[in-house]
């Protein structure tokens, strides 16, 4: 029986210019808002934190020095 990647979170390794899929899935969760981000729409992440972000504003806020 084939396993479907639909409605399943992916596990990714974030790199400077992209990401590598470690475990297949169709989305990841935003590290801040917990919003579901389809892999095709994923644009913002932190290599240092290995975290995905739903928008540029959320990413900027999360990475701002405290």
C-alpha cells in the first residue's frame, strides 16, 4: 500500500538557498503562528533556528535582536 503525503507535515533541513526534505509531507508549520505552510508556498525560514515562517513580517519579527 502506498502512503500519501497529503495532509502530512514534512520534516525539512533548511539551508541558505533552499531546503532538503528529510521526511515527505505536503506542508510545514510556522514556528511562530503555527499556521500551515504548503511546501510550494514556503519562502521564509531561518537556517540558524531551522524554523519556517509564514510571512516576511513574522520572519523579521522572529529574527530581530532582543
